[in-house]
C-alpha cells in the first residue's frame, strides 16, 4: 500500500530501463500490483528495487506469484488503470 511517493512511475521507469514487459497498478484496496516478465536477471534486479521502493516509500511486503496465466504482457512496461 503506497500513497504519494510515485511508486508506479518508479516501477515503470525501472522496468523500461531493464527491458521488461508488464504493468503496475493500484488496486482499490490500496495495494500496488505488478506483473512483470523478461530476462531472469533483470526481473531479479527489478524485484530487489521494488523491495526498497522510491525515496519516501515504505515497502512492508513483496509477494511473488507465477505470471504464466497472464498471457502476453504489454511491452514496454506500462502503468495500468
């Protein structure tokens, strides 16, 4: 759950720099949800950065789930509504 720290933009910028596909969005319950696919090393770097978040963020938990059921993800990575 984040507010006012630019988390979605932070995620999009990093994912695009790393060449990852996917999206980030805020859920109605306040949780930030991210789907990401790409080179395994790039995904690991992305997840590590999401655990820290942007300046001013407090990340309490990051959960990883398989994305196979999501099908094709947008490339470049995008902010979804």
